[in-house]
C-alpha cells in the first residue's frame, strides 16, 4: 500500500475532529451535571427549610390549624433572598481571580442559599403543582437547549435581543413592585417565559461555540472552571424560567 501525503492529512483532520467532538460532548455533559446537581441541592435545602425547624429561622409563618396561611421573611430570610445576587457578582467579577476550587465552592453555596430563598414557594403553592411545573419547565428547557446545540442558525442576534429584553423585564418588575398592576404582572410573566426559554437555546449555542477556544486547554483546570461558570448561567436560566412558569401553573394553598 502506498500512503499519500494528502490521505495522511485527511486522516489526521478526521481524528482531530473526532477528538474535538468527544471533548465537546464531555464538556456539555459536565455542565449539565453541575446544573442538575445544583438544582438537586436547591430542592433539598428548600425541603429541609419547609419541613424542619429551619423554617422558623428564615420565615415568620401565619398558621391556622395545620395550614400555613402566609409567610414573611425574617432578617436572615431577607439576607438569604439577596445573598444569591452577591454570589453571582463575586463570581462574575472574580472570574479571572478565583481558583477552580473557590469557584466550585461558591457555586455550591449559591445553590444552597437559593434553596433557602425559594423555600417560600412551598408555603404559597401546593407541592403537586410545584412538581408539575418543574417537570414542564425541565421539558421546555431541555428541548430548547437541544435545539440550540444542534441548530446551524446563528443565534447571536437573538441573544442580543434577549439581553435587551431582560434589562427591560427587570425594570418593569421594579416598577410593578410599586403599582401592583395585575395586567402588567401577567405581561411580565409572559415576557419572562419567552426570554428565558430563548436564553436556554442561545446560551447553549454560545457555550458550544466558546468550547473552540477551550479545547486547547482540555484536561486543564481552565476548562473545569469554565464549566462551572457555564453551569451557573444555565442554572439561572432554568430557575428563572421555572419561577415565571409557576405564576401560570402554580395552584395556591389557599385555593384548595
């Protein structure tokens, strides 16, 4: 058999592409594992807060018989509500300064604190409706994320549009805190679902494309730390989508 230089180059290119595809799949799997583990930790902490004496530390409960009619955060509860924002800011601005271990630790702490801050939904909505909303959200998120991964359409423009929409959404939510307009609240919830459904796809594509720059560091801590930050992005997209979906699908305790 006679080997030609061009056939050798083609074989090398094929092997290189295969190695890249395997690395990309492993990277995406690492991200989803981080995200799923974070969601599990959040759910576990929320369960403990609601079903143990921890709930009394973070929430004042108005109880009638066996039913909790309402809750209001304690001082620690308010700290738990705003602390996740602090974690996100620290991780965002410290991306180049934090070690891999520090980034991982902050991720776990963030997910745990989110569990405390989200525990109040179990006092407001029935457990069945929360589980149903979670399953629907997971299906929507997985479908859009898969589409973002396999589509050949450039979603950069969509990502920029969604980023501007997110800024407007936050502004509208702040305004509606003062006016408490139900129609405006409905519009905000609809827009929130649209934005975070779209972000599930556009962020997945962005992560996929960014791996081209990370591939050269495969096996290095640079890749591990990047996966933690990307997992945080996807986690936040899921949590926000879930909370907006809960506004539509959640059945309030007092309605039973």
